[in-house]
């Protein structure tokens, strides 16, 4: 994906980093910055351990400038199909509740044309 993006997007402002998302703050510091305007993610949050998911979102919130935004893709089957234990029982991934723990302003758009269908979460106003 990184190589494809590099070959298709020719904007000097875009920096593609291939590292664990929970290491975002370390990577920014290595590059001499602390904040970003936006984070775009299609990470498989429903498939991750709770701790990893929360580590990533804490790093994103810490890295976003005031007015910054997280855009997160969550595939339909990751939300609708009960396949993982949450809160002690098998149930769908609680994406809305997860993002509400980290952001005050959350919009969700349903993208049927995507294969498989997905929700795009647009998360603003991080809770610090």
C-alpha cells in the first residue's frame, strides 16, 4: 500500500511512514515535529487487542493539532458480525463507543461502493 501511494500521490506534503501506529509520537519526534493536521487510517481495529487499539487512539489524539481530524475506515463486517469478545461476551465491534472515548465530534458515513462496504468515521475535537 505504501509503495502504491508513493507511486500515485506526488504531493511533497505527504509523508508515508511504515511503522506501528502506536509509535506515531516517536516517529513524529524523529522527524522533528510533535503534531499533525490529520491522520487517515484503515487499520483493522476490530481485529486488534483492546490495548493496542487504545494505544493507537491515545497516540493519534496526542499527535493531532487543534482542529485536527482522524479519518478511520471500519469495514461493515468488522462492526456487524459478532466474532470477538468485548465486555466478556461475543458481540459486534463497538466502534461508535470507542471513538466517543477519544473525540467529541464524530461523523460516520456509510460507503456502499467500497468492497466490502465500510463506514468512514470522521473524528474531530479530540478529548485530551
